[in-house]
């Protein structure tokens, strides 16, 4: 496979769409308000394990409800599992899928 020399290597190498900053901000706000994390939700890496940082199953429900309310979306039943809420990145992806 030959690379197209006219392509921007930064944007063309990204295998997925970048998250909407508004969605990520809503997720981080919900985590800050309801996640009970041991660190500042605004500083957490998007791929950090939120459960290792203190997120509980009870807090997950509150985070989900806050994100749904803030973005006026509803998470589909098919994504209501532990892995969806394991990282900021996965919550953002699920919220964007729900919109």
C-alpha cells in the first residue's frame, strides 16, 4: 500500500472521528460532580481507567443521568455496561452515539 503524499499525516492517520469537545466537557463535568473520583476529572487522561480512580457502579448511574440530562440524550440499553463507563473516551463515544 502506497501512502498518498498529499494527505496530512496527522488527520489521515486518525482511525476515528475526534470527540466533540462539548460532549467531552459534559462527561468531565458529570464525573467531577458525581463520579467520586480520587483525582480531578478535568485532568484525567481520556483513556484512564475510571474504576481504578474511584468510580463505583452507583456513581456510574449518577454520571450517566447527568450526561443524559446535560446533552439531552438517552444512552441505549445496548451500551449500559461496565466497559462503556470505564474511560472518558468510552463515555463520550456512547453519548455521541446516543445523540
